C-alpha cells in the first residue's frame, strides 16, 4: 500500500529560530516554506519540549500564529501529557493526534535530538542547515526552498514503481523503463545513465526518487540491511549511492553495508561486450563477486562475524537493470548466506526479460567460486510485470520540474 505526504513535523531550534532569534532573510524563506505547505494542503505541526520566546519577550507560539494563522503548536513544557522528544512516544502522540501514518509524514529538524526523535519514530529525517550544521545525520537541505523542492517533486507521486515482480522469494522493483532510443523515455534515461556511470547529470534526483519510493511504499519497514551492487571494476560500493543509502539506513536503524558484495575481479563491461558481439550471461557476474564476512558496520568499524543470515532481509539496489544478471547473481550469494533479498533498480531496460537462476549447487558465498554453468529456471516477462504504465510519464514530469523548480507563484 503506497502513501503520499500528508504532514510535516517541524522542530524549532535552527529550523524556525536560532537561539531564540531570527535572521530576517532566512525567516522570510521559512515563511515561504510555510506558505507552500498551506497552499499545498500539507498540515504542519511545530513540536518542542520547552517554551520559546522571540527576543526574550513574546511567546513564540503567539508570534507564529499571528503570522501563519492557527496550526498545532505542541509544547511538552506547557502540556505534560505530551511525551518528550526524543522518545518514540513523542512522534507516536503527534501521529495519533493528527491521524497520520508514519509513511505520510516527514520530520524537519537540525539537531542530534531531532535526529533521534525522527529515528525513534521511524520517520524520514530532513536536516535543515540554513541556520547551523550541528549533526551529520539525515538528508541535508541548505535552504527552505530545497526542502520545498524535494517535497513537491517526490512526496506526492501517484506512481512509485513501474515494474514489480512478486514470485516466491523473487521480489523486484523499478521506477521506470530505461531507453535512450524511445522519445518518451529518453529525457530521464540519458540523465540516469550519466549519473550512474559518470556521476554527471542529476544524481540527487535519482537518489530522491529511489529514497521516496522506498519510504512511501513502506519497503524500508521490511528490511534489516541495505547494500548496493558494485560496478564492473574490482572493488565495492557505488560512489553515487553510498552516502545517500547510508543516510537512508540510519533514518530507520537499517545498517548500510557498502562492501557486503565485493567485486574481486573486474568483470567484462556489458556495453563493451555487446558492441563486440560477445554474449554475456550470469557467469560474468557470478565468477567475479564474493560476499564479505566482515563488512563495514560504521565508517571505521567492521562486523566481527557475518551480519546477514537466516531471518534477515537485505535491500539490494542497482542503477539500471537489463536482464537482471547482476541483481540475480548477488541474490544467489546472499540467499546462500541464509538471508532473503528485495531487489530494486532505478530503471529497467525496455523489452528485456529478467532471467532467474535455478538454485546453485553447494558453494561458500564468502569465497570466490569458479562457476561452470548458470542454469536459468524461470524468465520474468518485461511486459507482464509492468504494474503502472503511467509511472514513466510521471517520472518525466517530475524530472523536468526538479531541474527548473521555483517557488509556486
């Protein structure tokens, strides 16, 4: 069941005010954000533990309501029935009061306490840095306009996924079709390829699109870990997605494992092989990857034993999927380690079916293996698994809007 944004929880310190004072220019932009909320029918709640005044005189609630009109202003110091931040009960109280689901809300804050409040409540944390930059957690926004653009672009979508496959333990999602030849897909496809392969184009757009689809579809609630598929060169991780997926994971206490999948040997590049008339299959991937027994737990600390295993679910993300050789090979390794997998890609190449592997014979997923064959047990139809024909049109529209976004008139 997919959701859309209904409400925003706003902290005060370094979001609305800075140490009880306002910067007129910054606050003018905050006012634009509030106007955008009201014009867009987004409910907002100001939530604080302590009482605030403006310049040590006027109560903040009174001052803000004089400017913005009536809205819910929740202050723990004035009403002890309100649970204090950062406890999980605090955001649960707000959600009950406003009749929101967690996937219908984002939390805008600026401090470690705000981050803890959002994480404890299972809410997507948007970190405001226009007054100060006090925490490294959450998705960073330098201006109120940047937050408005994110919300306007990604948080009201009707079509989160174009492709979905649900077949036993095979689960796959893609935002839209990929093609640089069909005019209806070219605009965003060329940008996605530039972002994925070279870090050019608009990588932030693709991060925003995938993060919002995962959040508003609730997939983040079903996983334990997140990882990405590495490029064709020896190594691990994905330069475009590493930071964003780590932030997304921290929002929901789902560790991002950047080096869970290691490319131990450079693989033949698919496009180069096609241009040379060489037919590749799963073996190009199976024989060049391995799982890491001790992936990074933090930027400096590693797990002492393999974190994935029975009962765990790994969210596996790639940029562009053609026949699924990469995702399916990684799924084979992760399932051999005992965990299950949810596979996601930005885009799915048009008119190509995904080939699901038959179970492989016994092998150690933590050791490089020389597979001699890769038997396909099932083919998942490209057309048969399109669940929303309007998704690519919507993606084109929001991509155009994102590039040129400005405050609504």
